[in-house]
C-alpha cells in the first residue's frame, strides 16, 4: 500500500506510538492535531477512597491540587495510564484493560467505594454499580488545531490514519472536509467501535482494533498497510 501511517494523538502518547510503529518497520508520520491544556478545578468536599482516571492527562494537568491527592490510590483505565500515575508517585489499586466502564463494573462489592474521577472536558458517562459512587471533575481540555497545507498534501498520498479518540477522529474528519482531502485514499484504524461511529462516509476502509490498546491498534494498522 502507498502512503504512511499517520498518528494524530498528542504527546505523551504520540512518542510511544511512533516508537512502537517504527519497531514494526512501518512508515510512521507524526501529525498531532491537538494538545491538552489544564482547566481550573476544585476538589469536592467529600472523602474519597481512590482516584479514577481514563487518561494520564487527568493527573498531569491537575495542577497544585494534585498534592492533596497523593495519598489516594489510582484506578487506571489501562497499563500505560497506570505506569504514568506510578511515575507521578501514586499507588495503583486496579488496572483495567477495556475501558473505564468494565473497570468500574469489576470492582469488588465487599464494601462501599467512593472515587474521584479526574477527566477531560469531553468524557464518556459512567454507570456506577450500587456500591460505587463517582464524583467527576474536569482537570484538562483537548485543544485542536487545523490541518496545514503540507499535511493536506501528504495525506493526499494515502495511507492509514490511527484514531485513538472520538474527539480527534471527529476533528480530523471535519478538517478533511474543510481542506478537500480525498477520503477514498485513506484507511482508518480505530481504537474502539465508538470512535468511528460518528464519522462521515467515503473512506477507503474503516476497521477497529481487536482490543482497545495501542499495540493492537498498530497491529491492525500494519495489516491494513501491507
């Protein structure tokens, strides 16, 4: 297949994806279209048993208030997020493998559990089991940027686009429409089914990774590219 493997996600995940893809021998092209910015927030006046995070950005951009949370263990959406939390000095109580909802659903029911969720401005709602209560605060927001002319030209050569989040996927879709990028030249590899659900039609193909993790997404992209 002609073209490259385009990575839209921002740092710090961008570097990890680029490294993993190059190890597989793929022609990787970094094209981050967004970055995270902190949002002012206040800790709710309630006791908590732990912190729930679906992205390490929730911790990274929490600011000075994070110092008051270091005694709480983290319930992390996946291993990469858990590793990032551990590097910031947090103990890990549980690590998920398929999204926050399955992680919350699987929490032991032997005692009530009160969690503080540190989330982005765009986040999925969660349905908590009876023994779990979740208070959500927004600590960061994702800011998008437009496609530049050189990027439009490179995309026109075709390839596979990695979609790590619904927000970035929708932004990319809109930018392709605005700039006239030929969707028929691009294949999309999505981390999860919901990511591709709201996109326009006309892409060369759209496939979903076997599991919602970066390694599975790159494995899919390699198959699509070859």
